[in-house]
C-alpha cells in the first residue's frame, strides 16, 4: 500500500519492527549484524529495544543462561554460532566468560536513542564481545567503542548511569515480559506478532510488511 | 562432485542427512512435511531416525515438554506453529493433549525401514496429530494410516511390538543422546554436524551437500 505513504496520517508511516535483545545474548549477535540491511531493503523501520534477560530467566527458575544449565544445548549453540559467523564472514571468538553482564551497554543504547550512531554502537558491542572476546561490562571498553564510532563517550557514559535511563531499562525489561518475550533476539511487529530467534528475522520482517500493507 | 557418482566406492554415494525426530514434537511436523522435497531437490538422501525425546527431557530434569513447563515459550510455540502451517498451506489443529506418546508410531516407522511408504507414513502421522487433532498412541489410528497409504497394517503393528524393534528404538534413542541431540527435529550430516530445529533444515541440507563434495 505504498500509495498511503503520501497521506500524513500515522498509519501511513513505514512499517516498524521492534528488535528486542540482550547484549549478553549470543544469537542476538548475528541478528543485530543483519537486521539493518534486511529491514532497509524491505522498507521496514527498526526500533532497538534493549532489555535484560536475567529477570526472565529468573522467573523460569534459572540463575544463569540455559546454555550453561543444559550442557548439550550449550555445546550445540557455540558450534552453531561459529558456523553462522563463518557463513556471514563475521569474526567469532568464544568469550572467556558467558554470559556477560549486558547492563552497561543496554543503558548506553537507551541513552543514545534517536542518535544516528545507535545501530553502529549495538553492532560494535556485539562484535567486541563475540568477535574479539572483550568484556562489555567494562566502561573503558564501552567508552572506547563510543569514541570509535564518533559518539561523545564521556557524556554518554554519564547519561547511561542517570536515574531516568536506569528506570527506562527496568520499564523496558518489564514490558518485554508483558509482551510474552522469553528469550532473545525477539521481534515484535506493529500488530503484535512475536517472532523469536535469529532464524526468524526474515519472517518477522515479512510479517511487518504484510500486516502493514493490510492496515 | 557428481563425477564420483559413477565410481562404485562408498564415498561416491549421494550425501545423506539423518533426520532425528520424535512423533510428539511439534516442530518436527513442518520439518517432516518439507524434508523429502527439499532433500530430493538438493540430491541429498534422507535417513529417518525416529527416537524418543522423553529420556532426553528427563535427563534435563523435565517430566514433560519444556513447552508445558515454560508458559510463555509454549504459548509462543503454538502461535508460531499455526503461522508456519498457514504459510505452508498445511492443516493445523492444536491437539487436546500435548505431548502425546510417540512410542507406537516410532516403532512402526522402524518396522517399516526400507519400505517405500515410510516417508508417507511419517507425514501422515504428523498430519493426523497436528492437522486433524487425532491421537497417535491409538493402534486403530495408526492402523488406519497404514491402510490408507497402502501398507500392511496388521503385520506392521505386530512387527512394531516385537522385541527387535523395541530394542532398536531404545538403541536409537541412546544414540541420539550420544550424538548430543537435545531436541527435535535435529539433523546430522555425514561428517557429524548437528543442526537443531525446523528453521535449520535448509542449512543442514546445504552442509550435507558441501561437506560431501569436499570429501
């Protein structure tokens, strides 16, 4: 329904897809690296929705990632991620510690909402962690990434630790739970359809487009 | 390496892909409905490897399907399966009971190894369960399916209850565990690569073909 684009009503905007992810989540890495290119090709706007998986896991009785709890599943995941990265010609290096704490980069991503560098920041954090084996809970690493992508590191790190941003991340994490999100990456279309997993990114984008055309 | 086909050494046979599934597994339904067409198009031979997930689940501390234990995940799965079926123009009806007991059809599938009707039998069982909401632990239903696809129902049901077949299913289930299989559907290539989930079927087939060409 491209014709609607000229009408300046809210429904006429590009279809959107909410991208829910935790910076500690392994499969969020390939999803984050792919999503902008795929979405832009399809004419879908991406909304970055960082959240924390830990409360979700805790609600399911887990005190760490299920990939640590269920050994076969964990072994499979690392091999699968390695294969996916090779296929996408993306660097891969298993971090010494897993899962890392994604709190700091999640807050920075929220602090950078609306900034042109936000997508680049998210991709750089994932690549630092799963491509270079760096720690993402270290302000020096995050500051380094911000500087490299041309963002104001000092002010962003400060803003990230402010109360409004802390509250925002908490609210957003609660929202993920109320949407029925139980893992990452997850994608939610404008009409409320949930898709879970890097494998379902294409389906989510197609749904966002189709359902929007049908409005 | 199609040129190798003419040489009568074992390596020259078509690449194979082992298809590990439990008849009670929801995502094994779309995988089973798709696998023959995709594999034949790619020149890959499929080996049906029915097994039972229950011992795997038990080893992980679960007394039922994780889709029943983790509510959000279960709710998502049913909606996702419904969408997948609609996309593939496959019937879908949520069975009254889940998971069902896949023991009987698994034994029949083993009893029918080498028979031309085996693929059709597997597809019919999945469709009866997730398309028509029928019970698959009922010998009358399984007999009905066998008759419909032109297989000798009585003798197959008898063979399915024989000791060699019972032992074979037990052995095969243990083999699944030793291969690191933790869910269904799973796919294992000739060179031992494991792929998990209906979403990864295409990747598994591509890997089977590539690794075979490289031998």
